[in-house]
C-alpha cells in the first residue's frame, strides 16, 4: 500500500512539474540571437514571443530588464538590439557584422 502511494506521489509530482514548464508547440519557432550575449526566443505562429531564454551570462544581463513575452518578434528584436547597444555589446559604426538565417 505504501509503495503504491509513493509511486502515485512521484508520478503526480512529475506531471505537476511538467504542467507548469513553458511549452513550445510544433508550430512555434525558435529564434536565436547570438551577438554575445546569446538569447533564444520561442515565437508563436502569430509572431508573439512566448519565452525568452538567456544562453550565457551576458544574455542574463541583457534580459534582466527586458519584458519580451507577449511582444511581436520584430518589437522584441528591436528591444534586444537597443539594449545591446546601451550595454555596449553592440558598437554602432563597427565594420564587422555577421547575419545568419
């Protein structure tokens, strides 16, 4: 009886944990911006950001004051670029820019 309750508790706990994690649907898109800082966005088919994830320490600094969830992807990218310039991660007028799609 106790073993059955323990197993039920573990299974219920696992389900509860995964129920509250951000989820991406098969139709959602992952967008990664790697300008050091590195940031990953999950975007819905309606072009709305549903999740923003820092991929390194500079990304954590960059995302600290940005509220990107719910924003359109073009607005979110503009905010990221503006904040990157403000923090000195992007230097305006720098000759070296690499864009990958």
